[in-house]
C-alpha cells in the first residue's frame, strides 16, 4: 500500500507555512449571501447594505460602498413609509422575506465568484457573531429613531396617538 489515506495534508495548513511557501492568504474577510440575509432580517435593509459595502471595500471597490449604503438607507426609509400607509392587517412577513431574499440575491450576484476565490486562497468569511451584533445594533437604532419621529409627530399634533 503506497498511499496512506491517513497521512497529513501536503498543503500548508497555517499562515506561516503558507507565507513560507509563497502563497498569499487574504487578510480581509468577506460576507456570504447567508450572512447578509441574516443582517437584513435582524437589522433591516441598511444592515444588509452595511455588509455588502464591507465586501466592496474588502475587494478594493470602496467607491461603490457609499452608494450601497445610500440604497440601504433609502430602502429602510421606503419600507417604513410603506408600513405606515398600508392597512394594519397587511402581512409584514412578506416584506421581511423580500428584504432578506434581496440581500442574499444581491450578495450572490455581486460576490459569489469573489467569495469562492477568496476561500480557495485561504481567506476567511466574516464572523457570524459580528453580523448578529452589528445587525442588532442597527435594528435597535432604527427602532429608536422611529419612536423619536412618532413622538415628535404626536407632540406637534400632526399625528394622533
């Protein structure tokens, strides 16, 4: 038996060995479609756009990051405006699924090849805990802003409680 199936891998397994072998391991972390969908679920469209912008910056396309954030902000504002206008019995779950699907789809279309290359080169994905933390922070911030706006509208007499 010439081939030992239990032999250790011949490829470098740590960053130092990779550097000695002349292999460049990416240091930036990218975020997957699932991670941006989770971000959009927990923190709304702006949170999903935050991680899309992080991918753009990590890939050296930082000039596209600000427009992505603006689109996320406008999408968040549009969803809240739509939620105010629609009747109360409108199922909001459809909006949530749509936002999550849009975030995952955009990330897949824009970055799937980059993420595959990144992982093959030894790069890591971003932390799921970071996604959860930042998304919850954005979600809480948006809720506080909405309450502040509603409180101001009620105080000015524009809106009834």
